[in-house]
C-alpha cells in the first residue's frame, strides 16, 4: 500500500483491511492529474485502467467496482461485473467493496467478528433515501454488532445547500445539522453528522472517522465542489485471507 494512502481508524479485526486512495502519483493528466480511478468523468480510459491495475497490484485483492447512481441499491460484491448500485457487501475473502467519491461520503462497514464487510456511497440524496439502512440490512447481523467508518467527504464549512435539502431530511434532530450560510435562504450542511444520526437511529453505536474534508485538501483529494471537472478517489474494505489464516 502506498504510504500516502489512508486507512480507517477503527477497532476492526486485523484481517479487515481498508484503503482510501489519494490523487498523488498515478498517470492521469490535466484536470484529472494523479491517481484518478473514475471511468465516467472524461479522463483517458487507458490512464484510468492503468491506475486501477496499479491499485489491484498494490492491494492484492479483487475489486468490485460499481456504477453509482445516488440510489439506495445494495448488491453482493462481484469482481468483474460492474453493477448499478451504491453499496456492496461481501463475506468472501480477498474481494474488495469499492466506492468512488469526490465529495460524497464513503462509508465502510464490518462486523465485530470480522466475517463480513460493506462499502456505501452516501451523497445527500442516497443518505436521505436510506442507503445506509439498506446496507445494514444487507449485512444480515444485528446493528449493534457493526463497526462503521466515515471516510473523506465535503466538510461542514464547504457544503452549502438550498432549503429543499434541509426539508428532505425533515426531523428536528436532522435540522441541527444545518446552519444558515452567508447566502440568504441557504445552509451549510454537516454530512458527517447526518450520517451519524441515520446510523444511530438504525441501531449502530460504533461510528468512527468523519473528519477529513475533500474541498480543503487539494493535494490529496479530488473534489467536485471545488474543481468541477475532476477525478475520483476510492475507498475500499476487504477481508484479507493471508492475515486471517
């Protein structure tokens, strides 16, 4: 694993492996410069595939890529088959659940026993519609048996939204995650707190991470809100057979 890639800081079993790539290194150029892993953003496909191949070599596991659509669909991770969904899960060793983001919230899951993992793409639409709850359900264990880590996303000082977003979340508790911005009628939203609230309400009591802002870290992280046309970094979780055995 490259020294500048990130890992989840959570008390998972040692064979539960995680990685968050950064934009450093890689062969993409121009606005995608660095380690872009998104095939859908306009980058040269050959460069993206080269970056993906290097990721596979560095981590030594098989990747289950998704076509993310801001849905609430959750699938079993299937390397070699790019499914349309916004979360995946697996019980199979050496298969990585992969989420690509550039401001949306990547959420990694495992159970305390280290028998299963999942990764979810939680933009505000998916978050409000129930992507995290659906992922919890797909894992098939009691919510209190889960560990969750919130990866890099747009921070609360940069995530300005309109009143319709605040209204969609609705509850009094969720309203506290929105503070008025300098633009009349708009708010700064805390997607980390919104995710924690959804997870807590679903019965998950062990939530970690949630302190890395994509917008404020141009050296390491892609950000759509900051740059417009840009690449994507990946957040991955898998069960490592070599470590467990």
